[in-house]
């Protein structure tokens, strides 16, 4: 997972100082140092998104020059930190950065095969550890979904939207494991 740190100071004035991202041992930073009134949250949100987009673009260029597939997989998942504990930033982070989601969707599509393989392997391992029956299953990657087909001990098919893998990999893995175990028991 990639973490973007957004430095927003509340006192004495609401100031967006900078955004930073640590990637492959390098610290990428966008200096902003812009002050906002409390009623200028939309403007602050736009600046936060613009700085994050710049970092994501810089990070993508860095990965394309020296990154491995596993680095791209981690890069497809972004979290945001609020190191200065700004209440205003905390509220704004509840809203998605649409431009970031678009860029990350492109990155995710480049590594979808690897993410699907990793998901299938982790799910298979979890199921084999939790059941005594022989488990035979396959995965088929479609354009928008991962189809998981179980042949033994009982045949059934489940699909997982790739969007779910992109937005909440761990949660989707937990949910799929729970669902499959219920079906297998």
C-alpha cells in the first residue's frame, strides 16, 4: 500500500503545507504552503487532490523506470495520512479524490492479472487450511470480474468484481473466504 502524507495545519490559520510520498526509498514532495479560510473547504480539497495527483504521477514515472510488478501492485492501493491531526483534513478525507481513483484504475488494470492470481492463491490457501475436504478450483479473469469456480467437493461458481479487489483487497478476501467456507460446509 502506498501512503500519501498530507500536512494541513489548523492554527493559527488553515494552511496546506505540503504532500509527500515515500516510494522505493525516495521521498517525493509537493510543496504548497497555501492558506485558506475555514469556509474555503472546496478550494482546500481541490489543492489536496492536485498535490496528490502530482505525487501519484511522479510515483508512477518512478515505478515505470525502476519498479517491479509487486511495487505496482502496492502502488495501486493508496491511503492518506494526516500527520498534523487536522480535524478539517480528517473530514475532507471522507470524500474520494476522483482524479486519483481514475489514475489508480489505470495502474490497477496494468497489474490486474497479478492481483487476481495473488487473490486466488491466498483464497485457496485459506480454504485448504480451513477444510478437510479436497478442494479443486480454478479462477478466470474477465474484463470486470474474477470468476472463481469450485469443482470439488461441491461445484459452484462465485464472481468477484475487480473494482472490489481494487478498493478493498483485504476486505474482499475476508468476505470471499467466509462465503466460500459457508458454501463448502
